[in-house]
C-alpha cells in the first residue's frame, strides 16, 4: 500500500516576496494559478525566478502578474525568444476576481504577490489584498525586528 504524500512533498515554495510584508499590511490571501510557457516552468524548477518587484493588476476582469522575473536557462530552445519580464495571466474563479476588483477600487488597497509555490505539480501564486504601510509603521516593524534579535542574542549568550 502506498502512504499518502506529506504536505511538504506536494507543496513547496519556489520564491517569496519578503518585501511585501515590510511594505504592506496584508488583509486577505488568495491562491491563483499562473499561465506559463514551457521554458518558464523549466527555469522555475531550476530556481531562476524573482517576484520581489512584482505586482498584480486587473484588466478587463482578468488578473495579470507584472514584474515577475523568470530568467531563461542557457539550454532554452533556439526557436523561442525568452522574455524575462513578460506579463503573466493569473487564473482565479470569476466570482473571486469580481470580489477582488471591488476591494481594489477602494482607497489604499492593492494586490501584491506573496510567493510562488508548487501545488500538485502546478505553479501557484499566492496573492494578497494589501494596504500600504506608512513610514512610521515601517519604522515600528524595524524596531520590533531588532528587539527580537536582541532578545535572541541575550538568550543565546545566557545559555553558554
């Protein structure tokens, strides 16, 4: 009998957007499929992807991921021109997209990609409905992070 696969084996992170957590307050998270070309999937398997500068826009009732860089492998076929900064379509249910459009049209909300991950052999993008942080909020985040580091250092030094 075969044993069920662990969640770590079926769902694994490809790339994360740590900048999004620093620049935005995350309100809600959604998972969307990504329309990719063959060379892009191969490059993603090799880890040649970056989403830190990426953002999501709504055009004609569809979601598009802009600014996600997928660098082509050197072994990409010669008959394909690889565009690293291509706009990629995101796949979600129509009702979810309509709900997101309503939220994004409110003042201060935007859609940002949080990560790319594998799910059942397909690349998925986790996007978030987010509100931009003010400068003082970013400073608070930095202070909080430094405070945690100091506590960790003190505990580590004490354990010696």
